[in-house]
C-alpha cells in the first residue's frame, strides 16, 4: 500500500485516528489572478471590502467574493 500526503498510511498523524486531507478547489487561485479580464480590483482583502465604499463606472457592476472586491464589465 502506498501512502501519500495526509493519508493514514503516511504516518503523519498520531496513530489514534485517521486524518482527513484538506481539500482545495481546483483553480481557486487562478480566479484571483490579474489576468481575469473584465475585472478591476479595488481591494484584494475580502474583510477590508466591508469597510470600503466605491462606485463603479457606467457599464460595470460591483463584485464581492473571496478574491476581494471591485468592478467588472457586464
């Protein structure tokens, strides 16, 4: 049996209970990349966005997500 990462066979835990691996959605970081066309970032801190007031240009709508906040073209 081959153990990888956080599997019980890898010996990463204390041996009492099997550990669950941490799952990350594929491509989660690529959505926040600056190459995402049509988006203009105001803040990359989602928590800071709660205290930031901004107005988008005509033809844009605001966005608020895990990447932060800003304006995107419709």
